[in-house]
C-alpha cells in the first residue's frame, strides 16, 4: 500500500524523481524516517525557488518523521556547479558566517526545531569537513568515485564546456560524504533535493552502498519556475526572498497575489497546507472569481512564512491599494530626509526604486511612474517635500515615502 505521506506529496505535485520509490514506500511504512535537505550559504536568505524542497520537508515532519537541515559551510567554500555556466564567486569566512545565520532564520519559519523525536536539527558540513586533510580525504574516498561516473552527470557536462575547475569537480564528492556522515551519525536514510541536484545527491546513495552495504534514498522535487518558465533564483535576478529584511511581507504577499492564472492550483498545492478538496474547488473558478483564489493563496503562503499578523497586515495593505480599502500603514515604507524639492530621477534613486538616474529617466519617459496618483512623463519634474508621498512604479509596485523623524 502506498504510504500516506507519498500519496499527499504526489497529489500536491512535489514528486519528481526517486532513486527507489518502492523501497522508499516500504521504509516509510516501516516507521519514522530521518531525512535531510541542504543548501549552501551563497546568500543570507532563502527564496521562493527553495521552498518546494522546504515545504516537502514540512510535510515530512507533519507526518511524524524527523528532518535535518544542512547549511553547507564547507561546500559553500567550493561552489556548486549545478545549473551554472560559470563558477560561483569565492566567499570569505565572514560572508559565510553571516549567510549561515540568515539561512537559519529562513528555515526556522517552515520547520519546527527542538529536542523532540520529530523536531528538526540543523547541521553545518564544515563541522566534519574541516577535519580532513587533502591526503586523508583522497585516501578515504578517492577510490569510491570514478571519473567516468562523475563525467556522466549533467551538472558536470554542462560546466565542462565553460571551463570547470578542479575545485568545482570535487563538489559532488563533498555532498556524497555529507550523506554518508548523516547516515552514520543520525541514521539519516533519505535526502530531499531539487531536480537540478539529482546527480550530486545520487552519488551519496552510491557511496553509502559502497562503504556500508546499506540502501539510502533520494527524492527530488521539480524546480519552481516563473511565468516565463525560468528557474526562480538569486542568480536569475528574479528572487522573492523569505527573510523580511530582503522582501517585505507585503511584497511576498503580492508575489503570490499576482501569479498567472494557470499557476494558481499548482501554487496552492505546493506553497500552502490548504486541504486538497478545498484547492479543487478554488481551482474551478474562472476569470475575476479566480482572484479570490489568488488572495487565499497569498494569505496562506504569507502566513506560513511571516505569521498570521503579517499576513493580515499584507492583505490589508493590498486591499488599500487595489480594493478601495484604507489601511495604508502596512504598504512598504521608505523614510527620507527631504527638506527641499528634488528632481524626480534623483528622488527615485534616493528611495531605491532605481539603481541609477538614467534608468529612472527612461522609465519616467515610458509613463511607468506615478506620484500621488498622477502619472509623470517629464523627467525634469520635481517632487516637493511632504509628510507622505505615494509612489507607484508600473502596475504593481507601490512605495509610501514618509518624512524621517
């Protein structure tokens, strides 16, 4: 009989590929499992593109299993070549420490940590990797990986065309040793990953089999893409961040509120815990009625990531801007010292809507800027100081500028 968790994950669209689905089904039916999911500290927050794997872990815990989250303090010093056309920039120890702290904050929003049997724990692979010398690592694991097998991985083949370094070539050996280490220390027999991590993850299954003669499993999720079919990620420049310092709860809410109609059902299943029968009813709506489903999606997703109060505030701010409501206090706000009138391009750069005055002038000329509800197309216009100024960029980006102090 198919395990109840696997049925839930399948119905919600999480399942992409498994190393041995029948074996995993039997292992889940046999009792509580321990599984891990890892991410490297290349940034100080998770983003929406990470959340399919993390929501999968949330369901895994909800069904009585124990999650491990791994922050790659060691692998982050190498750089994962998966899905890359060039090497990742080298991070300093200070950057890695800062980013690890931010990732812990992100993950804690979705997974319950503690000392209970199903409470999650967090580990850093630098804790065991820093104990290896180069010669010691090669003698211990060098004969467990063959070059033809490593070259067969898509992540390696793609980077070879662009000059893959020896440093990057070692990445999958580190990740495999992570899985082996967690298997031995925590009886972790399952790894969750995104579809682009399949090659790296399956190497861990093979290493456990070679070293211990035991079977472990990998379960991958499909990658989350935007309306253009592009992977959502920091590198692609389209990231929606989990930590509120980088993406406010209002902006997070608006991301889900404004998704294309054809993604509503998919996103309700992946990013919320709304029961499937309710999702089926929402998914049947068409046209303007589908906007109600988008509001449900946006509220539920924001509530998981930022809490109930933040979701209520974000919904109120959205209603104020688009539905005739009055709650403007929770619209994204920027405090600005402004005693004299400012040229409009200078003003837009000062409030960080644009990185340069030339880009601001271009968008003004295209009619993309409104000040207090009035469209401005003259880039030589000025903005007078006021206690509150409402700025709109395009159709969906709003910023409330208030006088500092």
